[in-house]
């Protein structure tokens, strides 16, 4: 479940993560070039148009990508602490669940599930207790924000049952 | 009319019962959220922005100002009682304040922080009121190229001048600028980088990005550190009140901190944390009890905390007069203005003086309220610190997603929230600063607009950017702010800069 990244400072080997970041930066630059190239011909009289700044940004991203790659090869990229991915997965799962369930089950139930899964990520394992607690807490929040402050929060079966 | 007349008019606006109520709600919420560990002022402001959605612009900005100041007060309580400074501006407070709390002097530490914040907030807000009209006059002669130069300076100081790596600061900034290019181009109506997705045409919401990066990124990062046991909260033992010697040692430190912090915050450049470090160094040098520094010297809490609040008020000078956010918190405040179609800047002082001066006056009122809220009620805020981590972070995510859902209840928006949250997490793991992304996102389109205007006027001649004396000077300063830290770091003097990192606000 958990895996430690080896600190890169002492080893002086090429830092894989830095190289990946460099590639991602270069890819983003490529996407900008590709997307903005569709807009050519729109630059006006002054040769300054909607494409000028994105091109400049993309060029800078390429420079930054090269710079990151150089630091990665020299092995003096950032130090890192070991990360545990289990808890991260629980929290991300909770956010994904809320996102997918929000419009069918409504704010309270979807957010209650997010609440419980986040608490699980931080070590509260009793989901049969935390899910109902989360739903009640979210429902109270829903009542305050949707009814008193008039914010439009999606209602589901639970909200329709009680209001 | 002079500044005083405007300020008095502003006080009349701010003293209306409804506005007083908004200010009170603002400072209470701001303190409550700001006290929570791991939540700095930037996130406090971003999380509470949705509360203000349904109010009129005046009331909402007044509540917002209260939230801003409340978040600042709350943050100092956390760093004194729980040695985990959520934001870099509180590191120094934690240094001495936490030592005092361990020695059973938590009460006086909290008191000197609160009263110091009050004194600094009062002087700095008055400073804001008196300085602003002059800068507004100055700003009226600014053309597009001067504005562009100013923004370049802000970009450099926010991203690369401080922190431990020029490379990572700049990378963060350009990630923000890339995100800023998404959506419809303001000058020609062309859709850029939106790949035919209608949800992207309006661009990326600053609040979505800020909440995702600060709240979700931080939650994921803390979760990934695993269970290291509960943080130790220092109980407030003994009296909250300061004795005569505490007062004698504090008052000069408050004033010095204020006069160090305000100008630094008011400069149209990022890095407002420098003030706290400068103030700490000054107090250490001037103190009659230098041996106490490192073991809980009250001057070491009083000075930096005053400097911190004074520079927070100072940040409002470039924000209100030039529309230039120089911290993540200010960037989110600018987003708060923009939701009402208001663009801070010299024009706002002319077109909407009631709003601007009402806002400044309500900062003064919020400051008084905070003093009352913080000193006697400190026990209540301390209780908030003892919330166990699972409930705390579950609650943070509840409110973080609530804001996004309230603004735009779509699966796509929540998907962006999750994606940026993951981005924020990865950036934290590799030590990339977060603030430049947020500042880049909100300042990017403004800088682009000014640049293109300047270049259209000159018919594409780039040299025009350097031929105005003001713009040339600003660009030279920006270049120095970029090059000097590079040299310092190359010579191994980077630790000083790393300490000044603007990680949160």
C-alpha cells in the first residue's frame, strides 16, 4: 500500500520524476502550439493577436522543461518525503464518489459519503458510523446554505423527503 | 473632498446595522476557520467566498474584509498553541509564541499577538486610507505598458524571488499562466485551449483552483504523511492578561513591526512575509533580553505578528488602487470583486467611492470587533484546535466542495476540483509553491490585455515597452529580482531566501 520514494540528493542519479515532469511540461507546450496554430491568420494589423501570448507561454514552458530535465540529470532536483498512497486513494475515491453521485442522490448523501471516506483516509475505520454521521452533517449544511442562504445545491431523495 | 471626509462617509456606510452584522459574521467565521490547523488566510477567504454569493456587493465585500482580517487573527492563535504554522507568515510567531505557550505563558503570547494585530491593523488601515488616494493619482498616468511592467514585477516577486528554487517558482507561475489562457480571448472572442468543451469557454474559476490547490491538495498531502499521532495543543494556563513588563516590552515591538510590515505589503510586489522576518531580526537586535530569543521572548511574538497584519493591510494598497493582487489571498479577494463585475483600480475610487471607502472603514470596525472576539473568547477558539484530524479534514472537504457546488453544480466543475486537487498534491510533494499558480491565473489575462494594448498602440514594436521611464525602471527592478536570487542560490546563499518562501499567502 505504501511505497517510499528514494531521496535523490545523495545518489546523484538521474531523477526519474524530474524527467517525467520535464516531459509533461513539454507536452503542455506542444498542446498549446497545436491548439493555437488553428487561430493563425487572426493576428491583426499590429501582428499582435490572441496567439501571441500563448506562443510566448509555450516557449517559456519548453525552456522550463529543459531546465527541469537538466536538474533531473544532475540529480539536484527537490528532496521528497515518503508518501503513503492508501489514505490518498480513500480521499480521492471520496471526491470521485461525490462527483458521480451528486446529481442522482443529492447533496447530503453524496457529500456524506465523501465525508466518511475522507475520515477513513485519516484513520476512522467505522464506515457504518461515519456514513450516517456524514449524511446528517451534510444535510444540516444543505439546510443552512440551500434554505437560508439560497445557494442552489442539488436536492436528492433525502432533501425532497424532508422539504 | 479630503481623505478624512471620504473615510467619515465610509464609516457611515460601514456603521449601518446590516453592514455591522455582515462584518461581525465575517470576523467570526474568519477567526473560526482561520484557527483550524492547516488553513491559512488564503484558504479561509476561498472557502468562505460562497457564503457571500447572495449578498449585495457592498455587504458581501464588507463581510469579506472581516473574513480576511479574522483569518489573520485566527492563524496566529494556531501557530502559538500548535507548533504547525499553516502559512509561512506565521513561522516566526510559532518560533517564539509556541515556546512561550510551553512555558505556561500562552495567555500573554496570545494577548500580545491579538493586541499587536489590532494596533498594526489600525495604523496600517489608516495608512491605506491616506496612501491610496496618492497612488490612485499616480496610477491615472499609467498606460498599458506601465501596467504590464508592474505585473511582470509582481510575477517575478511572487514566483522566483523568494522560495528555495527559481525553477520551481517559475514553473508554478507558468502553470498558472497556461490555465489563464484557457477560454475565450477577451479582445477577439476566439476560444483558446478549450478543445470544444463548452464548460471551458468561460475559463477556469479562480475560486475552484484556489480551493482545489489549497484545501484538497493540502488534505491529500497530510493524508499521505500517514498517522503521526495527534499534534500537541498547548493548553492556555494562567491569566490571558499581560503584566506590566509584558506591556513595556511589547508596545515598541508592535509599532516597529507595523512600520516594517506596512511598506513591504504596500509595495506592488509579492513576498509580504519578509516583513515578519525583518521584524524578528530587528527585535532580536534591539532587545534587552537577547538571551530569551529562541526560548519564548515576547518581543519575538509582538513584532512579527504586528508586521504580519500590517503587511496584510498593506497588500490592499496595490489591490485596491492598481487592481494588482500580490498574494494568493489578494488574488482570491480580486476574484470576489470580479464576481460583481467590479474591477479594483483607480477607476473604482472614482465610480464607486462609497463601496471602496465603506470597505476601508469596515476594516477598521472589523479590527475592533476582532480584538473583542479574540481576547475574552480565546478559550472557545482553542477548543477548535482539538478537533481530531479525521473530522477536521472531512469537514474541510465538505465545505470545499460545497463552495464549488454552490457556484456551479456540475460534474465537470467537481472533476476540475479533483484534478487541480491532485495537481496541488503533486506540486506539494515536489516542493512547488502554490501561490504563483493562483496569482498567475488571475493576473495572466490582465497582463495579456495590457501587453496587447501596448503593442497594438505601437503597431507591434516591442521596444515601446522599454521606452517609458516608469516602465523601464519597473522592468529593471523585475530583472534584478529575478537575477540576484539566482546568483545568491548558485553561491549557496539560498537558505535565507528559502525561509522567506511565500508558500501560502
